[in-house]
């Protein structure tokens, strides 16, 4: 994936001006209109190998918004009624809240691997994108999805057959990559702080991979970025400008969970969290700072660092050595439900 750069213009002329530009992919114009191109230019061109032994299908979870979830389950683990069931892994894709899709091949491949190798029922959630739908729209969609999942759990045998046959709703994990990790944080906090009753779904843990956080004050890695990054500081800033409410700063509570206007998490009964931190990431300090702040509050936190890896490595190189190791770390976290000391790979 090429580094994400941006351009902007403040000229005031009769014709709409390009205010933000992700070349070939997304332009935000001065009249508020949005021009979208082909996101395939951002991704490696080599086709991805198949992952055998997994069934998948799409299901509508919010008809009014036209939002779907892609359901994955390992075909070898389809169980008869009353048999052993599998943990549920909710997954939110990345893309700075502005691009990406649950159907994009690299996100799809990651979910295929997770379903096969954990194994688990994986639920990859579509959500509305900015700048057409600025935050907190995506968080509202995440909450709507959990309401749908709660309804499925309450229905029991009347639920979607794949979920009724295979899903253990008592072992549900909320996860995501990049902006999807940011979204996973907010959805988990809402459920854990009783802002949303999801019973009989039980959120047993959450997983943040290359989390997309922000803040007005630059961190050390933002001020002096590592070489060969997949996400630049300028690109990160651009995504926040296009996704946050108009006029909001990067200290907005959605971007900065420990910002000056963010509610305290000290009293929130958060489940254990696995924080995955790639070393060559301009957001590394923010990711590590998130884990440190939660630890100070007495939360159960595991940090796994990946030396030399870039932001989004889990989907940029879904069959790389680091991605293979991540699957092992994720499997252990999901099946033990506990955290361990920080580790590096």
C-alpha cells in the first residue's frame, strides 16, 4: 500500500474546489460534495490465495440504512443442535472511517483466516463512511449491529440458522483494524458502560489492531515518523478532517479517548483487551499510550508488538509471517479470555 498523502485548497472561486484529495480514490469538494474513485489503487495487485473450508454469506442487519454483515463459519465446525459452539468475533474494517469495505478482498481474506484458524464465527460489519456520513454515524451503526446481534441471541432457534447452529453468544469478542479498532473501542465502551444493554450477548473481550487514534498534540512518532510507513501523519490528519464533525479538532472524544473532553473510563467495567501495536507506525505512541492509560486504571490489558511491521499489516500482508503470528495470538486470546504480559514479535 502506497503512503497516503493529501492535498487541499482554500481558494474561493465560483467552481467547487478540491478541499481534500486522496488521489484516484476520494475527493471532498468545497460545496460538500464527494467524488469517489477506485480504491483498488491503494492495494497490492497480486491476487490473494483462497482459504478453503469456510462458508460465508451476507445478511442485512439494518434495512433502513441498507447495512449488511458478512457471516463466516468454518464448514468443518458446523455442529448439530446442542453440540459445541464457537466464539463470535465481530470485526470492523479499517480505512480512516472514509474508505474501505467489508467486501474488500484483503479484509475478506483476513476474516476467512480468522474463521478457519481460531476457529470462530466471524461477523464482518458494514458501516456508513465519511465524509458523506460523519462521525458518530459509524459508531451508531456499530451500536445498531450489536442490537441486531442481541436480537439474534434472544431468538435462539429462531435466529439466522448459521448463528443458531454455530455461535456461542456468551463468548463474543469485538475487534477491528485501524479505524475499525477505534470503532471497536467505542462500541465496547458503550456496551460495558450500560449505555447499551446487549444481554444475552456477553462481550468477553475486545481486540484493537493498529488502532486509529488522534490528538491535537503531536506524539514523538508523529513528530519524527519511522521510515517507510503505510500511513503518513498527513494522511491520518486528512481522514480525521473528513470524518469528524465539521470544525472538530483531533481531541474530539471519538479520535482521542483520553482527550480533554473525553469521559473517564475509570469506572467502566471493560472486558480484557488485546492491543496489537506495529512498530513502524506513526500512531504507535497513541496505541501504546492507550494501553498504558487503561493499565493505570486497573484494566486487563495485553499488548503485542510487531517489530518492523507497518500500520495495517494484518490486511496489507494477510499471509505474511506477522499475520501468521497474529492469528496464533488472537486464537490464544479468544480461547483463554485472559491477558498476559506484553510480548514482542
